[in-house]
C-alpha cells in the first residue's frame, strides 16, 4: 500500500512532488551505483580474456599445423599404400605372367623337342638304311669280285687237274686223238683240195703207219709240228684251218663253263 496516499490523521501533510522527485532520483542513483558496481566487477574478467588471446592464436596455429601434419601423413600413407598395392599387383602380375609364360614355353619346348626327336629319328633311319644298303651293295660287289676272282681260278684248276689226269693216260689220249682225226677227216672229205695234218712228233710216230693207208685216199700230208701238244692236231688247207689242239679244246671248254655260270 502506498504510504503517500494513506491518510494519517495525525501526521498528514499534503503530497509534495519535489519529495517524490528526490526519492526517484535517489532510487535511480542507487540503481546506477549497482550497475556500475556490476560493471566494475565484470571488468576484471575481460582483461584475462584479452590476455589469453595470444594463447588462443598459438593453439589455433598448433591445431592448423597438426591438421596439416595429419593431412601430410594421410597423403604419405595413401601414397605408400598405393605403392605397396602397385608393387603387390606388379609382383602378382609378374608371377602370373611368369607362370603363363612358363606353361606356354613348356608346351612350345615340348613340341619343338618332339619335332627335333622325330627329325633325328628320321635322319638316323635314313642313315641306317643308307648304311645297310651300302653294306649290302658292297657285300654283293665283294661276292661278285670273289666270283670273278675265284671261279675262273677254280675252273682253271679243274681244267688243269683234268688235263693232267687225262693227259697222263696214254691209251685214252691215243684213242681220243684217233677219234678226233676220224671226225675231222669225215668233215673234210668233201674237200678236193690237198690237206696237211699237223701232229706232235711223238704222236706222228705211232700214227703214221695207221694213216699211210688213208693218205692215199684223202691225199693229205703228215707234218710233225712240235708246237702242237701231244693229243692234238691241226688240219690246214689253202683256204681253211681246223684247230683241234688240246689247248684249243680246253679254251673252248672253259668258255662254255664260264658262259653257263653267268
């Protein structure tokens, strides 16, 4: 309740506006003092805030530097991780390529090896066949050479043996000579020209008595010829010659045997 409007019967005085103004001023002054005191109290707190500004700047700088360092570390880690991944990928690719290359090279090498082995086998076969062919050819040539060398010598040996055997038998030799002369005489009987019978002197001695009888019929002349072997003879005319010598007989026989052999 307002004291100024409350009636006081004992101490009542009329309201004075000057007292009211003074009271208002006093209250206002008191309020100003309170505000000033609060301001004064809060003023010391502002000074520490102003004093801590450099520290805040330092902290901000350190934070920025730390952030920059972290960013740099992040970039380095990313670069290192990229490089490691690249190296691992390269190694993996290298190993994969190496394995693929090894397999491909192995297959190619195997194929080339088979081709080379087949070629070598074919070459060896050709060489072997050629060598065997040459061996057979040389062997056949050797056999032919042996035949050409030995067979004539065997024939000569056989002829010599037969010649020695037959030539050593006088009776066989004489009978053969008589048969030869008779055959030649029969073949030459149609000739009217004179003939000469050439004999070995030894054969002429025992044949002359036998041939004198026929000499009158065929008009031949008996001639001793030491160049004719015993058991052989030759008949000569003016136009013909018949060689019945032993040497000629053996040559004819040897030629026949050699022709039969070939």
